[in-house]
């Protein structure tokens, strides 16, 4: 029999239209009495839910995250000074075969009163608003990428090889050439006035690349794609202005995060991370808890002294790609030897992907310590001096083989002419 920890708590089964609630009240003799009710998900029904909870002096509420339907319920309960615990559905999933909405609410209540519900991390309201805008900006960026791919398909079908002569098909020179082709279809023209002087590709190659024909149907599609790209870029600029306004109150935390390698180039990178983890690191007891929450560490899947899987979880779908992009960028620089050393050491044994996730864990651990101690980043903790073991000696071939295993490439010294 499980020990009852919470004597008065409520479990909610949230749906789009209705909310099923079950209050469990335990007396001094460990006898539990249940009170059940159903409420509408409209604002009036949510207020009736709060009044019903106050009638039985219930302050602890637990519910599972169901799509986006839990958010208005959470907001109303939070405003009424109720302690709300949000749980992932995989931790509150009931047994099959004897399952109804009322029984689901009672099951959530039983798990919560026995302390068997693992709570999810819910940042403050201002961070949630910032996170919503940052994720919307990410969606707009994905939409721009899709439109650029469609526009590139139009150019490819029309045999306009702009991607072979320009590094950016939607750059200044390439875009001006595309606009001229759409304005004057079927006309031969000189590309020299449209090419920027900094372009390294010869004019002859660019002239040969635009020797194609755009059909009227492809021209209409390409025109719409380019106009949609311009419109989406305007939307992103407006959203970024609001994001910068909301993030002003966290300027101290953002300045500290920008001392981490890779976060000082684009100001939006630090804001993206802050919108996911918040500025208060006290919700994560250690850096390992933050790393596990972000899905940057191996899972625990062991049975009978056998490790079944070490795959990382799917957590951090908006958060993890940012760290991976920063880590890949740092590998192309020699300014941070502590990161390159760790990457090369793990890559030699486990491969590139696991080494990248290890670098992401380094960055996330550094961010946790920076926001906890309110001190800028320093590589001293990663560059600990290791004493040389004089008792162990290696031959020249063994030393070269060890360096190759660490990821180094051995080259002969250049021969200088006498």
C-alpha cells in the first residue's frame, strides 16, 4: 500500500470542451473520500472550478498536459493562487480496459496524493509569453525556408543555374537578376550591371547561367514565392522587436549568457535559450537535471545488468537544435581548445553525433553555472592540468597511433630547399 502524502488534492482530466475533476480528502485514519464533478472549459466554467475547489479547501491540483487545452486551465488556476502540477501523460497513463474520463481524473488524483507524479517544468508567465513568440519566429523561419526551396525549384525547372554561380540564390546580385527576368521574360540582357563588385564568379559564367527560359506558369509561381518571402521577413522583424522588448528585463542574464562561446554572435541565440529554460536556475537542483530536461544525456534503460539503449530523449525539440548549431560552429574555430579537445576525444571513440551532444552538454552546464553563480564564462574548469605519468612510456609508433585515435592527422614536415 502506498503512503498518502497529500491529504487534500485534486486530479483534473482536461479535454477540449469539458474538464473532469476529482478531489481526494484523506482523514486522520487514512480513509479517503472522493468528490467528483464536471466543468465546462469556458472561462465561466473554469471560475466555477476554482470556487468548487475553494469549497473543499483544496489548494493542490494535478493535471496532465493535453495539447494546448491545459494552458487556459493552468492560467486561471494560477491566478487563483492554486498550486498546479503539470505532468506528462506518460507518467499518468491509466490501465486499458477500464477507462473513462471520471476514472482518469480519479487515477490522476490517486497518483498525485501518493507522490507518484513527476512534475513538469513550467516557467513564469513572462517567460512563457517570450517562449511563445520565439517559437513563432522559428515557425516563420521554417516557412521562409520552404518558400525558398519552392523558388529554387522554379529556377531549376527553368534551367536558370543561379545556385551554381552564387553562394546565396536570394542574395543581392542573384535577387536583382531574378527580378529582371520576371519583369522582362524571354529577353536577353547583360548581367554586368546587376552583379556586385565583390562577387568572385566571372561574369561569363554568370551570363551562361541565366541562359534559360521561364514559362508563364513558373513565372507566376516564382513571383508569389518571392513576394511571400518578403512578407514573411517583415513579419519576423516585427516579431523580433516584440521579443527584444520582452527580454529587456533579463538583460543581466542575457549578458552573462553571451560570454559563453558561440552565443556572442547573434543576440537572438541567447534569447532563444532563455525563453526555454528561464532565468532562475533554482528550479534545477544541479546542472545534470537541466541537461536531462533538455534531452542532452543518455537515457537510463538498464535491466539485468544490461544497458538496452543509450539514445537521447526527444525533449528539447525547440531547444536542442540551437545548441547543436552553436556546437557545430565552434568546431570550425580554434579559439576554444577546451571544446575541441573534448569533441576530438569523444569522436575518436563514439563518432561525430555523440561528440556533438557532449559539446551541447558542456555548453548547457556552463549556462547553468553562469546563471546560478552570476559570473561570466571561464574555460578554467575544463582545462584542468593533468600530471604526467612518468612511469608509463610509449614508443614513437605507439604515440603516433594514440594521436590518430584521438582524431589527429599526422603529416610529414615540409622539406626546405638548401
